C-alpha cells in the first residue's frame, strides 16, 4: 500500500524556520558551510518519503495509534517529524522540530 504524504501549513513553516536557523548559524560561524541548511531540508524530505510505504513502523505519540513521530538523523543530532495517519491513503506531517528544541531533549 502506498500513502500520499502531505505537509501541513505549520510543517511547511517549520521547514522554512529550520532552514533559516541553520543558515544563520552557518553565517555566524567562522567556518560556516552554506550547504548545510539545504542538506538538512533535503534529509528531512528524504526521510519523510519513507512514510509513503511504512508509516505504522514509526513510534506512537500519546494514546492514538495514528499519531506518530519519525526520527530523522542529521549530523550529530537531527529532527523529529510528528505526523498523523489520516486514513488508508493519507499521511499528514503536522510539525517538524530539531531534536534540541525545548520539547525534544
């Protein structure tokens, strides 16, 4: 079975925020690598593609069997995508956070 994976508006905004944060961090660094922000967003998109075939293999969040999280490694840390399996065809990414953000350490 193949699921259609969609990003909510909030998740799209999260991607932009994470890109901007990584870009600013690299610009502020004396040895900044301006390829890192783009690679981070691509790593997130590549990982989310996994949900097209196996969303139920990810860890549950709370009591609902349909609300789950995908851990996305990147560098020494990574990201977490919270998603919901809406029906037999659709997965919606609700939020994306860096693992070091307040609610993910």
